[in-house]
């Protein structure tokens, strides 16, 4: 991946920029190689390969700031590029808040890029035949093309994909920070499209993304995608009203995303956050604890430093309903007159909870089925179809699809419904959070149960 010569080129850009009058410089060098094999209806349909190498320069010049990038890494060309970039930065308006982070805040343990165990060197020896064979493992088309009419559906199409990506990044600045992050990703994806006996079409998908090739699960991908498609057959209308709501772990992050956006200092400074002035205050249900477990070895999303080079740490974002931190980079900290933290979340993890119980993840496993039994009657949300959350008020409206359930058991699919309300009120009605977050997801958000959610048919 990134060679010693390329690292030296990045360092040379910094020294040259300083000699041209820059006060501070950060260089970010990235190399990425990606391959994917797509199977359509049991046959090879598409092969893609991409390779990218680029360097980004962040220039601080006389109280001014600019960013520039190029994929040309020839030393002489870069010297000319840097010189012209500095001339351009001098034309910009002054902004004294644009500074590199304090050196004592930057990471010192990201030396090789391998510290978190996210890089699998076996990708280097994976040839085209192996890639194709892995992609073909995902296909179950030959087993499905006939004999399903008796089950109430017929197969229209099957699309599968196997991919691998290797990413290597190196960051260095003029204050002495030097950090590297390497990771590989092996992904499988399957989408099934079917039609029922009345000609209605449905589709379902499944995926997995892991840093180590040996952890790839080829067996369940196609079967899960088919199961999700078939489960949608025969939807029934559901009357509008307030129901208990279960949200499947595969889509539960949709309800966490507005919170993390609202906790970003940029949103707060621009008066675009419903969580402004909430730090240190109890805003949510006591059972809600959201952690940023940024330094978990071998897990997607883990990293030792953010894009500024600031060291990450495992920390509470929201603890027992109390907002514990905002995400504040160096620029926003100086602009707002507050203490900086990290630029953004790395690996958000929602802790397990059952209202009225003391639950530790090590003591009890809580699945989607357990949450349905706990809720009794309501609607299970398995997908979101559009909608938004107002960043100022927290009011939301999301289209959903899923299933009605009674006495803890699914009764029939539902479609074309809306959920509306306020995101803070929703989280204050949290009944339970499971322990079933998918291992392959960067955001570790389990299945969730809420009380009194407004559904519109």
C-alpha cells in the first residue's frame, strides 16, 4: 500500500509549504483499491476494479485557510502545486479560528496502521478466480427458478455481489503528528425480486461487511434476502393510531442519526440543533446510554484518531439519558469558545436496556423476538421509506414498512404508513434496547422498542 517514498513525498509537501510562507500544514495521503464481482441470475454480470491515490493538503497561511487535493505525486509537480495553492489561500479572508489542533491532543499510538487489527493481508493474494468463486457462492438462483409457485411466489431476479476493498491512509502535520490507519473490507450482498400469484412485486436484500476474509458468511446472504422478500407478500391496511413500535436492528440507526447530527458543534453553532444547551442535562429516558467505542480492536468503525489527528477514546455520548459530550473540532471550539473533543463519532454503540430492569449485555441476550414478546401488540418496522427529522425542532415524519404483531407474534405485513412525532419524546418513550446489533455494522444499534408512537395509514 503506501510506500516509504510516498510518505516522504507527503512530508516534503509540508516542508515546502512552510518554506513558501505557510504557518501550518496538514497532509493526508490515501490509497484505495477495490474489486467487485456481480452475479445476475446465476451468471457473471459485471466486474469492476478501481484504484485511487491522492493527497490532500490543508494550508494555514497568515490567518487564512484552504484545502487542496491532487492525484499527481511527482515531487517537482507538487512543489509547483503547493506554491500556487498558497498564493490562492492568501487571497481568502482571514479567519483566526483556523488552526491545527494542539499537539498534546493528537494520537501517538497509530504508528503502523495495523494496531486495531482491521487489515487482512490475504486480500493481496486473492486472484480473479477466487473472487469469482466467492461471488458464485452467494447465488442460489438455480435452486429457486422452479417449484416456488406452490409457495405463493415466483422468482423474477437475483443479484449478488462479492467485493473487497483495501484502504490505507497516512496523515502528517507540521507540528509533528504522524498517524496511519489501514483496513480491509470484504462484503457480500444479495437482492431478490419476486412476484406473488397476483403479480405484485417485492424485493428483499441482505448484506455483510467484515474486515477479515475468513469471517465472511456466504451461506445466509441469499436465503436472508429471499426470506425478507417473501415476508412482504400479502400486506394489509392498518388503521391509524398510537401503537407500540419495534424497530429492527438493520434500520434502527435511522433513529440515532438525528441525535448525532444535533450533537455536532457545527449544527449547534449555526442554531440548527434541537440539542443546543443540553450538555450535562438529562434529556432522554434514563435507560438510554449511547457510547462511542472508538478503540475496539477488529471492529468496523474503530480508529485511533480523527481527520485532524486528534486521539479518539472510548467515551459516553449520552449516559442514562444525560448528554455527556458534543463533537467539537478545533475550528468550532475556537469559534464557540468551548473545549474541543473529537470531530465526529467513530463507532456509536447503544447499550442494552429493558424498562424496569437492570440489564447488562453480559447477563442476558435480548433478541428482536424478545422485544416483540415484551411489547405484546404493535408494529415492527423493518424499513424506512423517505421522510426527515427537523434539525431545529426534532419533529420527524418517516415512511415505514414492516409487520403488525399481536401477542408477540407477527400477523401480517403492513406498508404505506407514516410515523410522526418528536425525536426527543420518542427516545423518552424507550421501552427496551436489545443485544442483537449486527457485528458487521459500524453503528452498533440493536433492535429497539418504543411506546405510544403515532402511526398514520
